[in-house]
């Protein structure tokens, strides 16, 4: 059981470690330095695709949104201002709709709760809960209602709750189209994918006219649909006399800038004034006589009638208890009654008689209670009573006492400075003393790269943990190797990367070293430290920076092989003549064969003309002569392999003649050197050709080659068709169908008589055949009659024969006869 328990504990620990590893894999802005810039570019391009397609690739309006999205990928840029910590991919966040700043969901919930508590804490029990007090954004102070306190984690566009992690999307994005209403509202929706920060201006195309409505409507971007045609506005100004001369503009026209002479309201004075403000007052008193005839108008320059005299009609005495009707020239007398006006204390009344002017202060003695309600004292009513007792209540900061003399109970907020160290650890809270956590430090700190040209602003306190920004400026440090300038690389901290420029130091062979610079190579040093004993741990190898010698020259140098067959590029340090392993191939003295030795050195070659001639090192030819003989000569050359032509062949050839009947002996030289006519005579046996012509006669020519001639001249007998007439004629004419022997009149007469005899014989044969068949038929019928039964049934009905049965014999006999005659 103990082993099983330990195994379960180890298993749980391993699972927790695996979950932590998976969670760290998606750490947000602090781990985004390892993200490939190409992948980030693909994500941004995919997010802006729909927008850029509407603007034909233009992305000038996306700079502000692009900045927010770059901060989402940049290390440490997404920082929660409440807890001053990085916002990670796998953490729930909330984005302000005013400044688009991103906070942890838990942090903003705590912030809203604390803000509402601080606002409602000074209220009394009667006021608490009657008003929905807002809570502000920590950065822009945009106010949200209590009901708008976030409780769930949504993507930037608010469509998907708890958006899943996707490395190919913007952090905390759902990947869908934003579709938020543009600000200011134009009726269209955002075309970007779910994104942080503000939506760009509307890229839709609409047809609008200019401000003054004079120009023709033009297609323009919805975000810039308000445009000016730059023509004079022409609208009538408020003065009613002039028109607006400004170029086409939005909104109301400016006041008329012209100057004109205008009278004041009362019409006494004239002055040059702006046409935009025609009504003005002079500083003279009206002075016109009023209707009473005793007084004049005391109003300053005014329009319209002066009105009635203010002293006419019924007037009240100073205490307003009695009214008198008197001429305007007489003042209203006092009534003699008590004044009875309420004094400034609001409790007692004036005890003097009706009088003109203000009442005196209240001088009655009353028993007054101080503000804190702890002491009482008799004193004049107009004097306030404040005791010397100091309030001991704790103020709303829950730290300091009120200490105000004679406090009525509603202690004012604490006027001391908080002074607590903020989470940035650099500044102290400048706010008044308060409860709960302090506001985030409002200061920002610049985090610079090594050269100081690239700066990012981060909340105060993050400068110690955030990584410096990636600077796109080139490093300006001097090179540390022998090169005059270093390779171009971006600004960085620490040591410069190793130099990869070609060394270019001159080698002993005269070439320049082509390998990368090796002035600052790291070399492992081993064996420098001897262990003191077996108990001492072996130390790690030490790498020291030193300059390595240049390697052997590898520049390819053209080198010719020993036998001058090829030229191959060899490394400079090993460039020397070599054997290419081919056959030598040089022409031997026999001028017929080449040297078959492996590629070797050949001496005594002084000129270029004998570059292919064999030398003393080449092999000697021991072959027989293999030169081709003259056509028709079957003998080989009797000499060994030799240069030049072979001697003439003197042997005799034993050959047959053309007709293949005789054997002839002819010199080989004569036969091979003879032309066609001479060869024809040499091979002929001079006898008659034994071949038979197609006509059946023997060829009359002397022994010859080829086929025999077809013009046979031998005479043959030619007969007519009836074979009675005959004639002798040459055979070739018969073969050509040039001669035809026709029958004469006597032949035709004999042929006619012969045909008549044949016809008579045929008719006789037919008649004889008919008679024979008739005899056989009668004999057959006689045999059939003897076989019939003598007794027949009486009730048998005799069947009448058909016409065919009656006359078939008469029809068939002539037919059989004719067939026999024809056969």
C-alpha cells in the first residue's frame, strides 16, 4: 500500500508538470520573441486580406490597427496596467472600448469592485443603493455602469466566448470577421478578422457630392465621403447682403468678414463694424421722457418703447405691509408698523419699525448647541458656536482620525497623501489617503535598444523584466577582426556575432584565403587541468578565443594530366601533373594504332604539331596489317602493320563464270582493278548461255551476267482456232500478241456442220431417255397394282386425286429428259 501511494503521488506530480509545460508553450507577449517574423507576417496579411481587397492593396489606413496587432506579438507590449504583468495567450482578458487597453479579466473585476466600494463608502444608509455609480477604466477613465462589469471572457469582437488557443491567429482572437459598426456610424461593418485595437476607416465605395452640392457625384471611400470641389460656396450669409466666398466647405458658413457702417440699437451713433454683428449698443443713457412727463428713461441704448414710469401705480412701503397710490414725484412714506422681516438667522424677526435699508443682525441671546452636539452655551444668535472638542472618528481611509474641531459627524475625506510604494517599486502613490489598492503607476518608462534609436514605452516597473526591443538599425561597433568593416547586422546587446566575411589574407601561393574569417575562433582547451584525486569532479572544457591559421589553399587551378588528355581544376595546395587513368591514345609509328598504355609522361615533344605523336615511352606496335583491301580482294596484306598503302595483290582467284558451269582462274589484281565492262569479259566463259527463256527456248547469248534478254528470235508454228490452218512466225512476236491467225470461210462452214450433227445427236438421246423412263414407270405401276388387297371396306370413301397427282408424271418426265441431255 505504501508503494502504491508513492506511485500515485509521483504520477500526479508528473501530470501537473506536463500541464504546466503545455501552458507555458502558449505564453503570450513575453515568449513571442521566438515567434518567426514570417509567420507573424502571414497572420497579419490574413487578417487584413478582406480589407486590402476592397482598397486594391492599400493599407495606409491600417497603421493604428497594425500597431496594436504588432504589440500583441511583441515581447512585453501587452501588459496589464493593474497587476503590471504580461498578458499571456492562455489568460482571460478584457479590452476597454475607449482606449482599447487590455487587462486581465480577474484584475478588471477586482478594479471595478474596489472602485464602486470607494465611491459608495462615504454615503449614508439612506443614499446607498439609490444611484448606479459608474466605475472608470484604469487608463482612459472611460466610465462604465455597474451592470457593465465584465464577468466572462470573450474575443475582441465579442462573438465567441472563451476563444480557443490557435498559434495561427492573433492572440485572444476568434478568427471570424469583426463586423463591428464603424465609428462614426456609416451603416457598414468592419471587414477585418477579429482584431485588437480600433477598427480602420470604412473602405467601402459610395457615390457622394461635394459640400456645396454643385459638383457631380463621385465614387469615394465611405470614410472620406465628405469632399470639397474647391469652388466658391456662394451661399447667402446671415447678414443677408453678401454671399460666402470661401471654397466649398462643410458645416455653416463663417461670419461675414466684410465691414460696413451700422447704427446702434437706439440709432444715435454710427460706426464701422463687421457685417456679421450688425446689432450693437452704445454707452449713452436713453434719456427720453417717460409718459409721466416728470422723469426720463435711465436705460442704456435700447430698442423699442421706454415703457411706463417705474414710480407710477400702487407702491408698497419698505415693510411691504401697506400700499399707497401717490404721484411719481413723491416718495412712499413708512407705515409706522413693526418691520417683522425674517433676519439672517432664519429664526427671529426684525423688531424695528418700518424702515428703509437692510435690517440689523440678530442680537438675541439663545442657548446654542455646537455642531458635534456635545456642548451647549448661551450666546448671540448671529454668532456660531464651535467647541474645542476634536473628532476621534476614523476617516474613510480607515487609517487616520478626523481631528477636526467640533465635527458634525460627516468627516471629510482624508487630506493626507497616501505615500505607499506602488507596484512599480519606483514611485509612491500621489493620491489622497484611501482604502484598497492604489491606482496603477501613471508613469511610463522608455526601454531602449543598445544604440538607443529604437524605443518602446512600457509601464513603470516593467523595465527590469521586459526584453529590449528589436532594433532595425545596423550595428555601429568597430570590427574586432582584421577586416576594415564588419558584416551588416542589426543593433544588439552583448558581443557581436562571429565575422563570416571571407578572410582574404594572402597565402604563400599568392591566392587570397576564401574561408570565413577565423581571427576569433573558439577553441576547446582540454587537458590543462590535472585532477588532484579520484574524488575531484572533471571540469568542463574551456573555450578560448584565438586566431586560427589559414587552411590549405583550395582555389581550383587548371592542371593538365601527364598524357595531355584533359585539364582538371585541382586545389592549389595539391596542384601537380597526374595520371587521368585513360589510355595514352598517341599514334604509333605504324600510323594505324595508338598507345594502349595508361596515361604517362611523354618526352621529346618540342612542337605543337607532334602533340599526338607517340614518344619513346609509348608501346611498340606488334599487330598484323589490318588496312582494308581493295573491293573484291579477299586476301590480307602479307606485311606487318606498316604506314602507307599496302602492295598490290598478285594471287590468283578461282571463280565461276556467269552461268556457273565453268571455273576460271583470274589474277586478283586484274579483277579488282578492272571496270564493269572488263569484269564482265573476265568472268565470262565465252560459251552459249544455258539459261531457258520464259517462252521455253534456250538463250542465244554468250555467257553473261544478269537476266537473259526476252526477245526470242526462234520460229514457231501458229494455228487458227479450229486447228486447220498453220503458219511459221518468230517467238517474240507471239509473246507480244502482235500476230493472230484467223479462220477462213471453209473453216466456218465445217464448224457449222459439226454443230448441227451434235444437236441431232442430242435430240435423239433425249427421246431415247424419255422412252426408257416411260417403260420404267409402267413397270412400277404394274408392281403396285398386284399388291393391293382384294377386299376393301364398303363404307370407305374414295378420295378424289388432286390435279398434281394426276398430271405429275406427265410434267416430270420431260424435265428429267432435258436434265439428262444437258448433263
